[in-house]
């Protein structure tokens, strides 16, 4: 906590910066300058005296932040990414609790895997075909981990673990209102859904993915509201928020997002019947091997589906998920996957470097896989898969490490679930475990972990699972086999 003298020094310094900025930028509107200063002054006071309020404010502003160009043509999601950097600096410079937390969680297996992942990202950045791009991508990921993963472990009260995600859900309200209102102007035509949520979200797929991620926790919280709050007014307000999110998920028409929620629901059923981690791995292994052995017949069956996602019919939009013959969206995704695999085959050890897929995949496209929506310009460059992005950009070691991180997270999430008695911690653990499961499933079809709107959810969920696991060890809860 800063002293009053130190706080005054910071405020005077901020005032000087604002005055100088106003002079050099030649602001014509004095009111704009005063408003800017008032906002910065208030934010500074909150940041330096009530840092946790600033943290929750940052979370609430993430969904409504807008990508804006800064010097050099780089883009930042403002104001959230700017606030993220400032908050991290305050933690590092003024909060001893940050360093003690970092030390406390450093040896947890999930922490070790995240830091090794960062090390691989750094190494492959120096062997990258675009070193500047890769180093930027590495820096962004480092900041995400150092803030979102560590900050959630600084939380002391159990209920605040839920508050973190509730703040994000509340921040989605303006976005959902804007999107539904905008969509209604087109009579909810499915053909315009793809960028209907812009400028807050780049397209409907990441919008749907973020909605899907928080739905399990919100459903669990609403069902067991009494453990969180005794207020009926808050409960029904929360129920309306949940209903709005469910409606928004459907209207987003993201097939992968809806499938990810169904997949999380299936996982919840397995957890209810106390499936072990070993049994889960066995089921997944048999499933994958079965698909591989019968791929030709499966593919032939899929080719018979002629439903397309862009004909304006909602039923066809969802049923087209298995159309690999004529649906342009699915065919382009396959094109990107094929390119990612070819990139891996070209550089199997180190890959092309973090963030380089969009600049390199064009040379691996062939006429037999390209579609009419394929692009050579690199303006829509994405491997459409978290897993294949790792494979093509970080090589075999990065890919394997990511798989280990996925299953290690599931293992500790399951372990926590089976050990905890009913209560707040069991609720939040199950909610984030199912939420992160939607990401792991959705990651087969899309890649969003480099964007703050999804990165916050991912690394905060990692952090919550570690928080609960360390709490269990600290309180000597009897460990059951999972």
C-alpha cells in the first residue's frame, strides 16, 4: 500500500504527463483533456490504493475492448491490454504478494509446463522465419501468464475466484446487447452472423467460444446459488444474465462452440459417475484409434452430407458441420490443416516460429485443397486449430508439450473434483474444468489463445485449478485415486 505522499507524487506526475500530452498533441477540446485526466486520475487512485478493484475492472473491460492500431501498425485491444501492462508493472514493483505467490506456485506441474512452453516459444522465436513477429507473440504470451495465471493465485477469498469470471460475464452484457440489436436489424439472418459482433470480437467463432467457456460455471453457480449468495434479487438477476448468454450463444451460430458445450456436458456426466483419469485416457485412445482405422468409410459417409453453412437456413448451418464435400467453411479449414501438417513436415523440430503461420502457409497450399475463400494475402491467416498451430509453429516438442499440458490440467482438475467436499471450491473447480474443456475441444477447430478475450479465460482457469490443488495439499485433504 502506498503512503499519501507517494500517492500525491504519482498523481502530480500523471497530471504533468497529461498536460504535456495535451500540449504536444494539440488537443483542441479542453473538455476532452480534462475528461481524460479525470479518468486516468481515478484509475490511478484505484490502481495504487485498491489494486484488486482495478484487476476486476480490467476483467470486466476485456470483452468490450476494441482492437486499435498504435505506432508501427501494431494492434492493441484497448483499454484492456494497456491496463494489463500497467497492472503487471504495479504488481511487480509494489506488491510483495505477487513475488511470494509466484514463488509458491512455481513448482506446481502446471506452472512448470507453462514455463517450459514459454522456453520452447523463446527458442523457436530465435529460429523463426520472422523473428520480430515471433518475439512479439512470445512477449504477449509471457504477459498473459505473468498476469492472469499469477494474479488469480493471489486471491485469498474463495468467493473471489467466482467473482473473477462473473466480472467477465458482466462485461459481456454490452457486447451481447449490441450484437443482438445489430443482428435484429437483419431479421437475425444467419448469413450476416460472421462479423455481427464486430468491433468487440473479430468474428462469431471467438465470440461463441468465449460464451461457451463461461456457461458451465454460470450454470453450476445458478443451480447452487445459496452457496455463493443469499440474495434472491441477485440470483434472478444472475439468471437473466445466464439466459442472455445462452441466447447469445445460439444466435452466434458457432457450430464448434455449441459442440464444445455438449462435449463439456458429456464430460460432466462422466465426472458424475466418477470416471478415473486412466479410464478417460483409455476411452479417448480407443476413440481416436477407431477413427483412424475406419477413416476411409467415415469420410465417404461425410461426403454424402450436402448441407452448407451459408445458405441462410439455420438447420443447414448446424447440420453442415460434417459436410466435407461442398461447404466452403469446412473445406477451407481442411485446407489450413493440410498446410499446417506440410509446414511441420518441412520443419519438424522447431517449426516456423510463433505467429508465423499466416506468413508461411501460402507456399504450402495446392490447387486440390484451395477453395474460393482461400487467401494468399495473409490477412486471414490462421491454422484453425490450437494443436496444429503448435505443430507448425513450434515443431514436435512444442506440440507434445501442449498435449501434456492439456491432459495434466484435466488430471489435476479431476483430482480436485474428487477430493473436495460440496461447497464453493467444488463448484468453481468443476465450472473452470468444464470451461477449459470447451476450449480444449474447440481448439481442434479454431485458434484463439493469442487473443486477450480468450487468453484471460484460459490462464485464469489454469490458475484456479492450481489454487485449489495447492489449497487441498495445504489442508491435508485425503487424496483419492483419479
